């Protein structure tokens, strides 16, 4: 593997189609404002590098990125690439990761609107992410320790496992399928509408109007705070160990709850009220 250290790359496609290359303490910046520095490259290792230019990694295979910094100017940094390892790094450009496959991210941070769209086989451990839209249409994701802050996340996703995480979001898991969340805090509004096969285990859930139009929704040993108008038109099997503000027009299933402050069944409901509500 060829090693390059302490060099600056300002030009467009400076290292285009490179192979078997290790870059240490290099900088991608300059008034020339070049882009696509490592496009169409294979077997690239990045250590302690600085990226301040657009589109550095497109159509790449086998990337290892460690202890590196991507600024806000490094927009759309990693697209259409496979086999990516990112550790101890910051990814702060818009649309940092898209349409990639087989990704590992650990001990890193990112501020990136539209992060992780249409990507698959993602493994995340200890990651702090701020994003307006995160993981749209992504699938096959396993997460341990995500600190997420943003607006819309995990929409149209499939096959997700999340644990030991904190999600401060809204419209999270809309149209999501096959999701399991354990030992986590989910704070937001309009959680998981139109979802299918979602399971929450030992979670704290807060926010207005959660879990509407859900199919095969399960809550196991969860608490719900500030949750009103919950479960409208949903098929749900829930074990809630706290009181809940209000439940509205649940379709079917069983909801075991410490107390329902207000059960709302309206005459104009589009579905029959077949759910069982058990206060215990």
C-alpha cells in the first residue's frame, strides 16, 4: 500500500481512481476549490485527514476513515460506495452519506441534513447525529448508542434494531417496517404513523399523538409521558407501566396500562372499536 503523508490536495480529481493508498495527515482544501478528490477509488485508508472540498468519496470500495474531519464544505462526501469503516471522526457536510452499502460507524459525530439516505447494512456504535432527515429509505440497520437530534428520522426504513439510544425527533419511523427498539428514550411528535411490525421494549416514550395507523405494534414494559390521542386506528398489543394522557379510537388488540386519563371513542371513527383497554 502506498503511503502519502502531510500533503495538500486542492485540485479536482487529485487522486482519481486511486488503489491501495493510505493518506495520513493530509488536507483537501484550497482556493482552487477542487472536488471529487478520490472518486472511483478502491482500498483507501484515511487517517487524521481534513476534508474541506465537495464529493471526496463517490463510487469507492473498501474505505477506512479514522480520526478525520469533514467540514460543512465537504458536502455529499460519501455516495454510491461499499464497505466503509468510519471511526473517531466528524462528518459535518450536508448529505454526508447516501446510497452506500456495508457501513460501520463508531465513536463519531455528524451534523448533516439528509444523512444516510437509501443506504443498507449499517452498523452504528456510539454515534452522535444531528440531522433534519436521517436514514430515509435505509434498511438493515443495527444501532447501539445513538444520540440523535433532528426532525424526521427513519422514515420508510426496514429491518432496524436499536438499543441504548436517545432519539429527539418528530415523525420518526413513519412507514417503517420490522423495527425493534430496546432500552431507549424516544422523544417527539407523531411517532411511528403508518408503521408495521414495530416493537418497543423497556423504552420511555414522550410526545403528542404517537402510534396512529400502525399494524402489529408492540410495546413491552414501556412508559409514556405527555402522550395524548395515542393509538388511533392501530392494531396494538401494549404493556404500559405508566398512566397515559389519552387514547383515541384504537382499532384492535390489547392495551394494558396503569391508567387512561381520557379514552376517546368518536361516532365518526372509520374503524370499529375492537381493542381491549385494561387498567392495572
